């Protein structure tokens, strides 16, 4: 898994609000959006199964931790302590999740970052596991394949993926 395989395209706050409403049925809070830069994930991470996804994550040099929702309780697994049994346990929890959206989160970190993480959420769609929601600090922009280097605000990038066969309704 390479973060540089994720392609991001900058979008306006209005476009992003429509995308957010698609996934979460709620719009952005205009008071909190001043520190965000918005992107559409045009090439997400896609995997055929959780086992493959988790093993590829563990091969990434920036891997930090995995969070998985276990019937309403978030469980954290740190990459540096990961064992084979943990991979199987995480995969089983994710497969058995009923909601299949946002139930698995991968976190990436480098030595130069403080508390900021790259956070990527996954969902299941069409028998695939797809990264659909991500946040990362501006200091991490070079890790991704993106055209986000114009009109950048300080703070955080927030990206969402929308399936190509979905049209986003206008904001009312």
C-alpha cells in the first residue's frame, strides 16, 4: 500500500459539503471549516479483502495503528505490536460489522509529525473495501498524488470519495 497511489483533486467547500452530505446526511459546520482544505478522492485504496488490506498496510513504512469498530467499541491495534492473530482478529471484526462504513480506520505517521496523523476510513461497496474518507495535516501533502498545491489554507486536508456512478444533488 502506497499513499502515493491515492489521487486527490481539490474541490470547493460547496462541492465538499455535497459529498459530505452524501455519506453522512449532514452538511459542514461553517464555523469549523476555516482550517480545512477540501479534496475529492479520485483514486482510493481498493482491496478485495481485509486480510490483504491489513498486510499491505503493515508493509507501509508510515504505518502506525489500526482502529476497528467492534459492536460499538473502538479497538486499537498498534502496528509495532502486531501479530498474526491480530490480523485475523481485525479482519474477522471488520467482516462481521453490520454497517460496513467507517468501521475500519488506518493511521499513518512519520517521525517528523507530532500528534497529527493521516487517518483513512474504509467502507465495503460492490464486494470491495474502499478508502472513502481521509484527513491529513498540510505537512503530509507530498505523500499523496494530488493537484492540491494551489490556494492551500493552513491546517488540514479533508478528502472524500464518491462512486463515479453517483450524482451529487445540489445543496439546498
